[in-house]
């Protein structure tokens, strides 16, 4: 993967609420990253999920 994970601001479109369970270590890493970029932890999680899904599709197509 050559593309970097860019921290941006506002989400696009309508949002829905979900609930997930993560390790305490992962939560601490997310909070640290959010603090560094002056964003909410929720925003960092959303961006990370969007990035992961976009790149998962590229890898999936390459394997086919």
C-alpha cells in the first residue's frame, strides 16, 4: 500500500450510530491520534474505516 492515511475534517453524507468493542490499547492509540490532530476519536475511527474499506476493495480486485 503506497497511499498514506490522511487525516481530514468533516464527514460526507448522513451518519448513523454504531457500537463496537476494541482493546484498551487500540482505544489509547486512537485517542492519542485524535488529540494530535485536534479531532474527535469518532472522526479518526470513521476515517480509518473509510481508508481500510477503500484499500480492501483494491486488494480484492487484484487477487481476482
